[in-house]
C-alpha cells in the first residue's frame, strides 16, 4: 500500500526558527495543510540576535568544507538546491538590503528582524497555521504506524508528516532546548552528543598569557588539524574572537591549540630589517606591547626572558628557534569551553547517516523529516549556519510539497 502523499496529509512542523519557517512556506504553498508549533511567543529568537542583530545570513564562498559533523558532505545536495545566489535572490525579492563584509560574509544592512518578519509573513501568506506559545510534551508514531501524534499543553495534534526543526541547545537564553534530539531519539534515531561550539575557550588559571584581557590581534589558530587566520581576543578567563570561536568547533577536552601571533610575516624576517634593535623593542614594534612582554616571559620556553635586552643581530640560531616557537607556535591546552550559555551553535545532533540528504526524510521512520541545526551538521563562523537552516528547510519543504 502506498503511503499518504504530502499533498493529502497534514504536516506538523515543530520549531519556528529559519529552518522550520522555510520548510513551512515551501510545503504550504502547494496547498497542503501545515501546522507550525513553537513554545516561544515570538519564535526565531536566534535568527533575531544573529550576527549582533544584523544576521550574517550567508557566505559567497560556501561548500561542504565549511561544515563539521560525522559526514559534512551531507550538505552537498542542499547547498546546490539552495545556494548563496538563491539566498541573495530571496533577500532581494523581499527588499532586504545586505552588505558584503570580509571573508565573503553577507550581512543584513538594517536588521536580522527583516529576515524573520519576511519568513513569518510568508509562512502565514502560504496558509501555514502558526501555533505559538505551545509547550510540546511529546511526539510519537500512531499505533497504526501511518502518522504521528504530538502532545502539547493545549491538546494533541494528529499529523501524517512530522518535521523536527527544533535546533540545538546552544544559547538557551534564546529559548533553545534539546527537545528535538530527545524526540528524534525516542523515534529511533541515533544522537551524536551535543557539545558547545563557536564559543570562547577558557584557559588554565596559570597559563603564560594570563592578564592580557582586552588585547585583540590577527592570529593563526590551529586546532585538530584545522587552521584559521582571523582576529582573536584575550578575555578575563581565556580567549575569544572569530579565530578562537572557529577553533572551538573542533576542540575536544585535552586537545592543544597552537597560535601564530604574527601570521602575516616571520619574526626572523622583521629582525633582518631591524638588526640594531633589542629583541624586546623588535617584539613591541610587531605585536601589542603587553603581549610582547608576556611572550618573552613564557616559562615554558627556557631562557627566553634573558634574551629581551640582547640586540637581535647578536642572537644565535638556537635563540631564534625559541623566539620562533614563542611567537609563531604558542601552544596551550584550554581548560574548557565557555559552555552552551555562550555557544553560537552546538556540534552533534541527529546522525545524518539515517537521513536522506535529498529530502531530509528519515530512512528509519517514513514521514519524519529532520532539518537545521538539530542535525549533526555545524557550520564554521561566517554565515554557514543560517545558510544551512534555510537550505535544509527548503529541501524538506520541496519534498513535502511534491
Ligand atoms: C548569539 C548567536 C549569534 C549567531 N549568529 C549567527 C550568524 O550571524 N550567522 C549564522 O549563520 N548563524 C548564526 N548563529 C546560529 C544560527 O542562529 C542557528 O544556527 C540557526 O538559527 C539555526 O536555525 P534552526 O531553524 O535550525 O533552529 P533555531 O533557530 O534554533 O530555531 C528553533 C526553534 O525551535 C523552538 N524550540 C526550541 N525548543 C523548543 C521546545 N522545547 N518546544 C517548542 N519549541 C522549541 C525555538 O523557540 C526556535 O524558534 C548564531 C547563534 C547565536 C546563538
């Protein structure tokens, strides 16, 4: 017996963030009945606060290489179906002005609110029923195995198709929870444990660069085989800034992070131009003063502190090896991440091995679709997570509409 097609049945989408709203609009446009449920009175809060309120909505240079997860290539079909060009057209058609910033990032010129308003309006106009301020208590397969039943604090909802678009537990202040993973798990899906990502890293109390809070500079940051060249910021407890947030996506407890504080040149090259300077003066010319002094005091590199007053032209090859290590390969093992409270995303989620990348439908539970950050797909910093929410929502919405 063939199963109910989406055109005949009711679709219930849990979560009205960008992925759920995109799926709702695409599906509802085909005339199918769509219910969109969210516990928030004003859903989509993460989109609203994204990019400091301007939402870094996409990136002109996007590929599966910008994503982490057990199988980052899972995103390939969705990125082809909904590319940065599709995103830019979508924004233009809605008169939402954008601007390009460094690293090919596209931000809203006015406000992220423009995007959320457009998504909500379109879902409504397409005929989706928005059921907000609803607590979701559970979701299960109906006994006949043909549909689903959603329990909420305002009664049960029966549907033929269920879309989980409930995001990850990162940044709970925005109404984020792990409900999506719990529901998917109960329906038979494997969950890769969530971990905070795109978050500051906390350094050990006694680390060599303690006390530099407020200093920001361009650095090369390497972690787990991934290298980023972006600004980093020293904080009271450790380090933040785009370079460190990127590294946090790949960091696991016990893993060292290596930093190059002068990625645009080599300290030896600078020394050749300024041979008469003392080493400390050379470092202060090329790096923020306080950082230069701290690097020279690094207790993990023997005798470095004694070299500061020496003329750079007089230093030996061995000395330069130590200086090079201190500046271009400073290594520290962070103590922890900043936690979910200040994570812009979470790694982990529903294992993509059991999801079709062409439709976002479960391979285990026919009629169940899973999209957005709830899946084990996490983008680098730079607009990749919002793009993924839109793209995966579009793919599921198209599949449900056909
Ligand atoms: C501070 C911050 C800044 C960010 N900046 C950027 C950026 O500039 N660019 C970028 O690409 N990404 C950014 N992100 C990440 C991006 O916002 C998310 O990846 C994206 O919103 C995920 O979309 P989603 O639809 O999968 O989930 P979400 O946007 O998280 O939507 C999930 C929806 O489910 C609802 N929900 C959750 N739990 C429950 C529950 N128990 N019951 C009922 N409803 C529930 C929520 O209310 C929400 O409306 C940022 C994130 C944060 C926190």
